[in-house]
C-alpha cells in the first residue's frame, strides 16, 4: 500500500488504536503518533504543531488514554518524498471507545455502556455524523424496552450545557412523555451507585 501510494504521490489514512500510554515518557514531547501494532506501517512522524492541535481538540480523549482506556486514532498522512518507511502526520482525530469498541463521549457514558452490557441489554450508541438533521439525538438507544427508548447522560454544568440540557429535557418530555425516556444527571449526582434503574426489558 505504501509503495503504491509513493509511486502515485497519494496520501494515506491510518486507523489504529493508540499504544498503551507510557508513564516514563509523560513529560516528553510526542514526535511520533504512538499507535499499537505498527508493523508494516511507515513511521508516523508528528511535529509539535500537529501534536498541539491534538492536545487542544482531543483533551478528553488524551486524558482517557493516560488512564489506559482504549483510544482510536484516525490519521491523514503523507509519505516523505522517495520513501515508503517515513510519513508525516498531516491531521489526526481521536475517538475513545469501550473495551467492546463502542464509541464514547465521556467517562460517564462509559459507565452506562458497561452497565448496559453487564445487564445484556440491547442498545445502540448513535454517532453525531449519523444524526442527519435531527434536533435532538440521545446518547444511547435502548431497543428491548418495548419501544425505542432514549437514554441521556447529562455530564456537565456549564451555563451553555445547562441551557442545552433544559432544551433537550423539554423536547424529550414533549415527544416521549416524562416516563418515556431515561436520564442520569451525572454532573450533580456522579456516584455510579446512584444511577437510576433502566426501564425493564420486555
């Protein structure tokens, strides 16, 4: 693949898990994208500007990586002129996933995903690029409660977030009824033992 890309002056997309975070390098600059199982791939060189963009745009995902959670990197790379073993990372995005490879937007969502899996519930995690023109879409859809049942995790307490939460609450109440959707206000009541029970499966 790299030889063909080099021949035709094409760029490549690399999709891989980040390697396990190395505490011994915690205070050092990252000069290569640290991916797991890099065998057969060119060395993915990462300059300071690119790494700075990652730190600004994906701070939550980097925190998760440092906690040894699984994080996926999607990198746009260009091979160095005349080489197949050296490439420069042009842009990169990170996505935290659960041990079951389900995308997560927060540690609170991770708590709910694990709880749903432990209970063998049937559910889906919608992604933002699947939302189309929907005004509101939930953090999870529960599919075994007799109807499509939205689940929401409210995990922040900023003014903008609270305004959005109020809007979503009113929208869900109007569309599904007060008892027709589920939510956990994790920001004000973060203890996992206080998570409201899910609706019973049917």
